[in-house]
C-alpha cells in the first residue's frame, strides 16, 4: 500500500472491502476470501497466486487493465456522487402518483447517463 500511496480506507472504497477487513488482512489476523482476493489482484494488477505468496512473479494478470491510482480515486468519487444522487431520488418516492412518475423519469435518466 505504501507503493500506491493509498490509505486502507481508499483501497476499501475502490475494492468494496471494508477498511477493518483490509486492516485485518495486513495484520495477518484473517485471510481474504476468494472474491476479495480476486478484486485485490485485479486492482493491483497481479495474480491471485502472487498475493497468496505462491509466486514470486509480479507480472500483471492478462485480464488486468492498468488504471492509475488517481483514476481509481476519480472513479470512486464519481460513484459516491451518483450514489448520493440516487439516494436523493429514492427519498423523493412517496404516495403521490405525480411525484412517483417524476421520480421514475429521473431514475431512468440517471441510469442512462
């Protein structure tokens, strides 16, 4: 993590793994489940075998798409912004049919972006 300059919290947001879980991995208290390990390997551009310590080869996986940490941050911020917008739209749902129709139209437009 020192090489990437990311905090545990930032890595967690970008990989959908909690900061507490990442901390637990780094302290050796728990090991990642296969889905989490796969997300981490994809994020860092290495194989799962490298993360497990089965391989010394740091060669990125063929399926990994190189993305800079600043691009990951930008993607995470955009996702958080869109989630906040979606929550706001969903909060507008109520018993009023007109409001419901307007909210559905806003959701459709939101999804189309």
